[in-house]
């Protein structure tokens, strides 16, 4: 049984349908990338999986439990965390305070150990733990956002455009961090505009277009598919 199973979901906003009969899975300890053109429904899919939207039809199963009608705080308790593309940190708070905000369901006695685990994973955050996040670079903010989500040791981490608006050097650093997070045993579902680079690191990938499944396969299969290359990878 996969860790996450999205089965034929359709959803949208008001009368506008964005996703139509979309299906996908994520296995334990797997990296799955979702690629596709702007407006394809990638971020809507992430929000629906995390309970910010509810499917009009179809179902979502996480860890053997139907979460189709659950809300985010219930889903977090089951072991899933989400890093949205924007508004993913508290800019007026310090790094350490952001990490503590991410640990809202942890017993107080486990908080310090969890912070130290994140500092070991992201040494730069230990160095900057007293600094206001609003004064950090875009790449550093993204590390804070990921660190905050990892405070609860989720089984599945959702990342929506983690490299958006970052320089090429910082893009490489974020992808390296994502790989290390996965190596620690956490499954990752990631939406990315850096399609070629994300598929190179992904175990599997899905291509969405116009709110529908268009292609799926291993990262290598999608990279080698001439139709995917021509339409979605720039040749």
C-alpha cells in the first residue's frame, strides 16, 4: 500500500474546476515530482492533499486512512507537513521562534531535542537562530520553512516550488537539502518549475496539464520521453 494515494480527484474554486480525475501515489521514502505548465493545477493538487481544499469527487488516502474531508491540523497529526511557495515563514520572528511555531503539536519536553535535530540538519540555522527571518536571504528563508515543517518528523513532506525566485547556486543547495531530507527516511512530494533538475533527483514523476494527468513514470523515463521533453522540458 502506498503512503499516499490520490484516486481520481476533481476539485476547484467556486464554479471553476481546476483538477479533473487526477490520480497519483507516493511510496514510503520516495521523492515524487509534479511538473507541468503554469496553470496546470499543480499547487491546487498540493493544497487538496493537505486539506486546504476538499475534492468534489475521488478520494485521498494517507497511511491507510481516508483524509479527503480532513483539515490541515488533523492531517499534520497523521504525519504530513506542507511548505507552501509563499508566506511560509514568520518574518518578524527569529529562526528559533519559527522552528518552535512548527512544533505546535510536540510535547514541551521534546521541543529542545527536535530543534537540535534541525540544527544538525541545517547548521546555518544554528548560526542564525537569533536572527529575524525577515532579514535573511530567500534561500535562507526556504531553509527555515523546511526546518519548521520538519520539526514534527513527518512521514511525508509537501514542497510547493521550493526553488522559486532563487539564484542557480541557491537552487542547487535547496535540491541538495531535499535529497538529504529524503535520505533521512522522509517521503517527499514536490511541485517544481525546475522540471529537468527535479526529475533528475526524483524516483518518480507526474506531468499535469489543464488539470489532468498527462504522463507519469520514473524520473529517467520522463526525462527520456521525447513528448515530455518537447512540451515540458524545453526540447
